[in-house]
């Protein structure tokens, strides 16, 4: 593993890595996030979150080949290190349709979940 592996972050873990230094955040498209991740070998990427929903987004929605990224809790980014942040944005649902699940239970929509990506870099 390189000394500055690519970090995969979510809303919460992003806040833990920006303790010291100056950072630059840039919005990136899903295609750009996928390209950045695919540029790195599996052993050069650290997953810093444990949210399984985000993993589903990474692999299923972005179409990234499923890889078993090493999990590690990171407190500070190194100078020159980068990360991809999968930001969840949740809004209340304006409509609450009721559907039936596979098991026959009623389920009600209560919120909308959106995801966008950012590239974070420590520059100083």
C-alpha cells in the first residue's frame, strides 16, 4: 500500500479526516468518481466507513467492479492525499405512497435519499 492511499469516505468520516491542514473539495460526477477509483489498485484504497448502503451505491449504481477494500479508521489525511466522499443528502418525501413488500407488509415512503460525490484533497 502506498503511503497516501485513496480514501473512500461518507458524510461522517469526512469530518474526522479534516482535523489538520488545508483542504480542497471539488464536486465530481459519478463517472469521474468511478474513473478515479478504478485508477487505483485494490490495495491502494482504504474504505473509511461502514455504511452498507454506500457500498451498494459504489458497486451497484456506479457500476464499479466489486472489490474488498480494506477498512481503516483514519483521523488525519496526509499532505497530498485524496479521498472520494459519497455525500448522502436526505429530504422528506412530499408524497407518502404505500406499497406492499414481498412479504405482504405495508411500507410507506418517508424520505428521499440523494447521493453526490466530492473529491477531497489535502493541499497544506
